[in-house]
């Protein structure tokens, strides 16, 4: 396969992915005005439903502009040999191959970060602000972005640096060492994310003694679920949207409630939502997801090891001398079809797990309280009640609300 053919293959995959995503977005758009299913007709009054439709349409238009800008930029960048230009800069200011690669990705990441800032700002302070979701300030927004940038540069730089050391030391066998490294990092992040990363952005406080904590502990005892770490996170300083999540293993496992969730739901509904999260733990979904993610990562790294050193990949991006960083960029474009398939399989598995967690909450606590809680959360976030089936198939990690409600009502 010639470098020219690889170049046009890359262009074709980028355009195909853009057209597919645009088609799915449009199909989803055509369902925005559909009458909600019978089980959800009581969720909104007429004015509220019109507001939810307007929110979805504004997000659709914004996403279309953003994706068109991104694809146009990538195509122009490829057309003018942008990767060769960045590679030349990296080689000019660094001599060691590892430093060249780090500088190369540093330039690309910084450029991507800066270009995405106006879109992130508009979404937060125009769209989310218009629909009364945003509670962040410009100062907090900037601080968050700076922290995210520095965290990515530091942690990403360390991880990438180690991968480059593996590649320089053992050649194409680097994928084994990288796989082990990724596995260790994944386990550590699952264990200590809430303790190490979250505090950089949010304040977490133990749930105070009272009726809610008593109800949660009562359920945990009933389930023989050792749970001492129940925290409240100050999500309201950025958004009025609510959430809750389970993290960690062993002594590090904890449940984190957004303060907005506590405000929006009553105690029984919160416990029902937590029962769903406990269901994920009891059904070993967290471990299965971690294991499947590592399998996909191992497969991806193995494929990368087969192609990363191929001169034709570097030449396709306008670079004569092959290198790890150029090979990685070219591979990331060519891997898109496989990524699409693995993403579909992951979403199918995730949707199945969500039904199982709902069933667990229904059988161990209350279907009606979970139904009530899910309806309130959906209404509060103006979520899409009528998504297109194709969009759900490709993008949803959770079943649509209507399907979850039917499952809970039919089995209650």
C-alpha cells in the first residue's frame, strides 16, 4: 500500500465518520418533536416540554457547528502537511527522540485545547446559561480549564514518556509493557480517583448524620454491603444538573452524591438511585467493565505495535522519516472503524448492565421510588425523551428513559 493511498484512506475515514455522525444527529433531531411515550406524558406540561425541545435543538445546532469546524480543521491541517510542520518544530527544539515526541504531542494538545476553549465557553455561558443550568463563574471556568490542562500535561506527559522509554528499549514489544502500565493506572484511578483527583476540582464532605444517612446505612446493612464512605460533592457550584456515582474497591469504595441530587430528590428516591449503583457493584459490572476495557486496550496496543514503525504511515502524513509519534497519529486515524465497532459493543454491554442494575434496585428496594427519581432527574436535566433508535444504538451507554421505565413497571 502506497503512502498516497494511505493518505486518501485517512481522508475517507475522517469524512465517513463525520457524515455518519451528522446523519445520526439529524435522525435524532427528527424525533425531537415527537409526542412523549404514554408513561412519560405526565413529566412535563406543555410549556416545559417546549423548553426541553428548544434545549435539544440548540445543542444539536451547536454540535453541528462544532463538528464541522473540527473536521474542516483536520482536513485543512492534513492538506497543508500540518503534522510535518509540527514535527519539524519539535525536531528543531529537541534532540532526543523521546523529547521530540513529547514536544510534538505537547504542541498538538495545546493547539487543540486553545481551539476548543471558545466552544466550551459558549456552551457553558450561553446555552447552559440560557436554560438556567449553569452556576459557574468565568473565574471558576478558567481555573478549571487551567487545572485540567496542567493535569493532562503532567500525567499525560509522564505516561507518554514511559511508553516512549518502552518503545526505545524493546521496540515493537513495547505494547506488553504499555498494557501492564495502563492496567496499573486504570486500577489505581478506580481506587483513588475520588481521593486524589476530585479534590482538585470539588469539595467533598461526609454526608451528615440524619434521616438520609440513616436510610442509606439501613439499606447497605440489609444488602450486607460494607459502606462507610458516603460523601456529598459541591456540584452546584458549576451546574444545577444532578448526579451520583460509585467508585473504588475494598476499603476505598465510596458513594458520592451531588448536593443537587439531595436537593432535587427525596430520601427514598435517593436510596433507590443508590440501590441501582450498589447493583452495579454486586453484579460485578465495575470489574467486568474494567476487564473488557483492558482487553480492548491490549488489542489496540498490539495492533499499534504492528504498524507504528511503518514508513508508509509517516509518509502519508508528509513526514519522510518514521517515528513513534507520527506512526501513532496515523494509526489513530486508521483505527477509527475498529473503534466504532468496539464502542458499539461496549454500549450494548453497558445498556444491558443498566437494566440489570435497575432490576437489582427494584428487587431490593423499590421500583416506584426509582421510577420517580429517574423521572425527576430527566425532567430537571431536560433530557431527550424520544431519541432515535439508531442514535441510541450508536451512542447511548444507558437505555432511553422510556425503556427503563417500561422494564421497571413491567417487572414490579
